[in-house]
């Protein structure tokens, strides 16, 4: 059953779809959702939608956005994706202050803790750094060029993250690898010193996040992967501290006999600002799994599953602010085939996303109804495009996202016959120049 | 004739495998997805498979001896065989991406172990793509010597990123090499020789080794004499270009 699907992906590159992404301003001022090439911003304080202004000469995004992120201080916002453009926005006025062209499609972005460098990773495994020195609220940066700082050998980089103290840059790839590199004083000369490799995942690594506690300010890394595990790492040594099998333990694996290995890939992770609660979005899980990280015991355990009723809502991206106790979730896909709507974005919010104290009965995380969420209907109208969405769209979207992820990140297996056929049709042999 | 000899890939007179049964294409695309098994991490490398006389399968690694030399792209294994007797106490491994060639080296080592009891127990070979999986085999600072002898030159500019020496890959080699560890490179292609030297020279974690030191290093002589490629170049009266660098701590 799988073979034809793979072939289809090969033959029609244009049916590639991108999942919807969400990003929350660190001070809970703005919520940003990207869907396809569309960037939607809502001002939570003003209670109104925001219009983006692009002063720089470059065009707006022309293809699917694959990565969005606010800087740690909330002054900057970066968006990038398949159109090979990295756009840096003033996250107050929402003017685009710089547009940088990448050589390859961009798969991940990060902003250094001091806000001086924007890093982005491409599908060939190279991480680039861009110096924002001289960034001024109202000024447009011109002629900025990015420099390559490190590379995973031709492997798609799936996630990019700075350590909490800003000393390290962490990059994860589809070859199961997490690399921790010292982020140097002069990043444009390259991040040559590798602190460690975090090795243990047996499928692509999809997402990274940090947990921390007052007595462990440097924190620990958590990673999610296609192998249905969330793992806890010490980045200084690269040692694996704990593995949490989110697929089997939750017992939600489909029992319809398909038993596919890649069925419950971890899609995204989000941690509470106080550091020890991890929310995981998992393929095929209609809801969110909350994991407890016990920092002193260096262990991860499943706390509970918050299920989402009404529509098969499988989040494609998560976000939270450092001050508010809301977990923002979005599900969606850039293109839908055979359905009336062209794209889908649906936003849901969980309140009480925190741990008050380890032994007290925690503030129950609850799913908010549409009229209860901050920003209300106005926000939904902006971020989703419409307030109500037909139910059948969700399953189609979930299926499309899953297929796209498989095609992108999982190694293709070919039968002997097919391999021969593919060798014969290689296009790198000698084509007329 | 094939019928007669075909049943044995091992030569009757020398008891060594015969190369003609292990011919392989000279080039391999290191960018393509590979489907051979790769250890999850260095602690998953099974030493008892590689060095059966030195490690029993119950050994759980731990503090025991680790591989110190890696010959990346070892080809038919000429250098490894010479190093094995020169450094009998050191564990070493060859890494080769071509299936058949790896098979040949494996047979060659096995045959040498049988013919010379007690010798060649410290050498082994593995089929892998070292450009992707070096960190899966070696931990931080584990190696003391790395060899890159006569690597594929990948002439076209479009294919330069397939070269086994590049600034970004040197980051990984610097990670697996301990401070003071030495990286040996040699080629008969001047353009590639310049490229490798430039990459190493420009890298903050490597420094060139002085002529005097090179003179005193017995390994340097083996670079051109011990490998099959080196012997071929010598036969044809070709020139070789070598670059030997030491891993240093980066200045802050």
C-alpha cells in the first residue's frame, strides 16, 4: 500500500504540503499563524489583526513558510520557508526590516539569545548566521549576507535551538542526530567546536525544546522524534538521561492491524516557562500529551493526555508565552486536494499550562471553548480565516500532513526491481547541456 | 575456466582473497540514502565482532580499550595491514563505503589472522558512510590518528560538497580527534591536494606539522608506499601531495 504513495510523492513534487505553524510573543502580545505562504498576525493587547508592511525591496513569501519564531526579547520575528527567503520583522511595528535570500529551502530558524544573530538552516544541512548588528527599530537593514557556520552532511535540519544560556546552538536532523556546537564570539567565522552529539533516536528528530528549573538554570534538552519517543539530554556531555515512549505508553496506537512504525511521530514540543512541564503533539493523537520532567531525578514521565473533543484535532504546532499559562495550538495544512477549502488552519487553546508546585493538585489544564480564548472570535477569524470549519476537513488535513512528513523525513525503501528502474532513469548521467 | 576457479575467491597459494573477485566501481555517491546498519551511538559499536580475540561478547565496553586509528575510505586496506604490525597494541578500523571492497578487506584480515596467529587482531573494517556517521562510531576525542588517503577528487564544482575533506566535515573530525591527534591526507591530484591543504590551514582547530616532525614519523612514509593507490601512483611515476595536520585546542 505504501509504494504507490511514495511514487506519487516522487512524481508530483508540487503536491508537497506544509503544516500550519504557530508562534506566541514571549510577553503574550501577539499570536502568529503561518499557513502556506500566508502569515497572519493578531494583536492580543489591541484585540485586532495586524497588517504586515514590507519595506524591503524583496517580495513577500511566495511559497510555504516552514519556520517562524520570535526572538527571546520579543523585538524580532523571523519567517522563512520554501521560497528561500528569510524575512526579519520588527515585532512591534510589523515592518519587514530585512529579507535575505538563502541558496536552498529553509527548514528551521533561531535567534541568538542576545538578539544579535539570526540563524537559519536549509534542506542541505547547512546552518547560516546573519549579523543583525545595527538593528534599529525603524531602520531597514540592507545588503545583509548570511555566512555558513556549520553543516550536517547533506541532511535536512529539522530544528534549531539556542541553549538557555546562549552558549550553544543545537541542530537536529533527519539522520537521527542532534549536534551541540559552541556558538562562538564571532559566529560568522563558523561554529567549529562541537560540544557533543546527542545520539539515541532511531528515526528523524523532529523538534527540540529546553526544560529548566531554578537550581538547574542551564536546563536540559528535550527532543521529539519519528521513533515515537521524547528524550531528555544533558547537552554538555551529550548523554541520554531518559527516554519516554509516548507511542506505546499512551496506548492510543491504532489497533487496526496496520501497525506502522512511523505512525506516531512526535510533531512538536513546547515547555512551560517554569520549565518542567512538556507538551507534546503527536501524530494520530487527538489532543496533547503532557509530560512531567523531574529535573533532580533526570527523568521524564507521562503526566496526562488532554484530549480535544469535537473534530479530529491533531496539532501541527505549539506555542506558549513566558508569562501566560496558555498553550496555543494550531492544526492545518497549506493545500487540500479534492475539498472545497484550499487550506485549513484551526486554533485551539489550553489554559492552566503550568505546574504550580510539584506535590499540590495542579491547576487542571483545560481546553478552552472558542468564545473563551483570548482574542475571541476576532482572533479566530484572523488566524483561521473563518470561524467555523467543517469537520471532515480535519482528517484530510491530518492525513496530508502525515504523508508530507513521511515523504520528507523518512528514508525511502525500494524493491530491487524499482531500484534498477530508478538507476536507469537517473537524470544526473549525461543530459544534453 | 571460471567454473574451475569460481568456487573459491581465496587464492590457494597465499590463502588471501583475490582482488579480481571484488572489483567495484571507483566512485560512490556519499549523498544518497544508505541502508546498511549504523550503530546508534559509539557505545553501541560491538567490539567483539571487530576484535574477537581481544573482546568477548560479554564485554560491555566501559573502560576497556577503544579504537584509536581510523582509515577513512580505506579501499583495499593496504595501509591498515601495515599499521597493524607497526602499532600492534592499538585498535584501528577502516571505513569504506563500497560494499564489495569492504568485503575484500574483511576477508583479507581474516586470512591474515589465520596465517599469522596472534597478529592482525587489532585491525578491522566496517562498511559505512563516514561523512554521515563518524559520530556514531567514535566519541569525543577518541581518535589519535585519522587517514584520508587518495580520496575521490570529485572534480566538478557541483560535486565539491561530496569531498571527504571540507571545512564543515573537519569540525566533526576535530570532534572525534583528541587534542594532539593527527590527520593525514594524501592525493595524486594537485587540485584536491590544494583544496585539502586550504581547508586544514583555514580551520582554527588544526595546525600544520613541521617538516622535521614529518621526517621522524614512520607513518608518513606509509602514506604513499602502503596503499594500493599509492603504489599505483608510484608505478606510473606520478606526483603526490600530502597535508598532515595536528588537532589543537581552539584559541578563545
